[in-house]
C-alpha cells in the first residue's frame, strides 16, 4: 500500500512539474491551459489588447499575453482599448483600472483616458506569469465585474 501511495505521489509531482514549465499555450501551476486562439504572442515592440463589454460583461479575446521573455529588463507598452460605447476604465482610486495582483515590479503606472489605458511592463525573466485585473465602469458609474487575464514573460 505504501509503494502505491509513493508511486502516486511521484506521478502527481511529475505532472505538476511539467505544468510549471510554460510556453505560449500554458500558464503557471493551478491555471488552466489556454487554447492557442486565446493567446496573444507579443514578442517585440508594443502590444494592443482589444476589450469589448456587453451588459457589463468584459471580454478580451486574449486571456493570455505572451511577451516571449527573457527580456533582460526590456520595457514594452501595453495598450487596452474598449470598443463599446458607454464604458471606460475606472478612475476611482479605490477601484484601480489595472489591479496589480502581486506583480508590482512588472507593471508600470497605468494612464487612463476613458476607454483607453496604457502602461509599461518590464520583461525581466522567462516564463513568469502575472495575473492582473481590469476594472471597467459604465459612464453612469456602475462598476462591472473585474476581468482577470494574464501576462507571461
């Protein structure tokens, strides 16, 4: 019985280790594999991420933006643009337009102007994932549920 449990633990560890190695279609342990269609490969220059909102439901066609690291500290400008009238990125200090989730050194300070948001990211290491949240509001001030995509360096 002990040998079976040990074998199961070894197999589970090997599977988790394999999932920890990311490429353009996978993200870190604990996150689902993203299909190729939802991964934006942005290996050089700046990145444009379109955003659509219908009835306060946010949709970004690229759940994962792969920056193709290592970048040795290279800076990239990321631009998000909401295509639907009546919505913009939050300017409320208690609800930041770009909610950084533990990756503060990766993200720069966002600049928000209605449906347009830009920020600079620092690509420093390979295959490091960064979760963030987009906070969008209706022009009447109604808050939409936060949308949580990922970057991979």
